[in-house]
């Protein structure tokens, strides 16, 4: 980062500090806007489906929007057609023209429709290379599923993601737990179970999930293959686990633990949507520990990577306030600008 860039942010931060000071504020706190995502207010009751079938029935046909702790949820990734309907079987069986070579697995679902007219849902029971057979799990208004209907595929992971985005954490966990080791979404599903525990207010259980995953990773029990898609999922799972582990420690006031976990995070990962929040958490913990040199380095990194965001300005203001408290106003400016 150039000195001029730091000075520009510093001067802008000075205006923020001045405005805050004129309003009579004695301290500045860095907000953590993303930290609360995925966690409902404690007083809101959570729906708890009685079993997996009821949980699955809550999955609707419309694809979910982007949501907490997830950069994107994109489904359907697979669309197919109904090839055959065996009405004589009990329950009725439906054959689709997509199979394992397309990424379909047992317990996935297809939402069936024709010309945007939704009909119902089938759950896959058996999978061949180029086709699969499922049973009708639910019909919308007793509509009939027929050969030629289209189907929008939804994997178990997609089902869990949608339930999580609906903040139905208990049902989401039950779906994630069905994903088998070694399959495409196994790693991230384990981590998302922890995210759901955190969202449900079970911080201790969530922390245990993240620590167990990261411990197995450190010990070499979890190894990503070399395919770009798997490596991307592996990295996402790792980043999410490390982020939430640090967030929980931060909320518990374990600032030393946060600094130990996050001091080299930005050099090890491309943190994506967590980047600004991670640096904010790190800075807040460094300031709580009176680690001015560490805070200065974090401010420099933040203003270099996110110069136009309010995170940088708020963080600079918080840093200024801490230095002012420790060294006095004049020395605060000298310290930050040199």
C-alpha cells in the first residue's frame, strides 16, 4: 500500500473521528455486519420437523437466493425429463433421464413441472449411469406426473442449504447428516452443520464441529483431490470453519485466541465475502490487547484491500481512539501517519 493511499484513508477517517467527537462520542466501535447473518433472534421459536420426511416436505420448488455464510446457492444444476411413470407400482415410480454420470445420487430430489406448472416432487431411490428411478414423494393439488414432464434436480446438499437459508436449522442439520463421507459435498456439509448450530444459538456445539473438522484437516485425515471443483469446495469449507471458530472466540472475549487464529489468515486464504469482517474482528481483538503495532499492520492491509468501504474508515477511527487513549491526541496522529 502506498503512503498516499494510507494518508487518504487517514484523512477521511479523521473526518469520521471529528464528526463522532463533535457528537460527544467517547469511543468508536467497529461494527461486524456479517457476523450476525444466519443467526435469528433468540426469542424466535424454531420449527422442529418430527422426522426426515417432514423436513424434506418443507423444501419448495423455487430456488433460494444468496444467503448467510454462503457465497452462492445455485440450483437446479441438472434438469431432466420424465421417461416413464409406473403407476402400477406402490408407491408410483418415476424414471428420469439423468443418472450418476450427471451427478445424481440416491436421496436427491427432482421437482417436476411442465411449462412452468409445478406438479410435485420425487425422491431418487436407485441410480444408473444415465437414468434414475424415484418415488413420488408429494403431489401439488393432486396433479399427475407424466412422461415428458421436466424435472429440476436438487441434491441433498441443496436441500440442506435451502432449509438453512430459511433458518430451519434442525431440519437442515438432519439433511446435511445424510451426506456420505467422500461424496461431493461431504466436507462443506460438515461445516454447515456447525453454521446451523451457531445460527440456532448452540455456540458450544458449533465450536466443537469447527474444531473437529480443522483438527482432522491439520492431521491429514481430510485431503482434497486435485480437481479444481473439489479444491474450491475444500477451501470454502476450511475458510468457513476458521471464520466461525474465530467469531465464536471473539464473542466470548478470547481476543488472544482470535489474534492467534487470524494473524496470518489473509496470507493463507482468499477470504471472499468474509475478508472485511475477518480483518475487523482481528483489529478489534488487537486493540483490546493494546497491540498497536499489530493493529497498524491490520489497518494497512484493510485500507489496501478495501479502501472504499466503511470497514476501513470505522477501523481507522477505532485505531485512532485507542492510540489517543494510550498516547494522547497529538501522538495519535503522528503514530498513525508515520
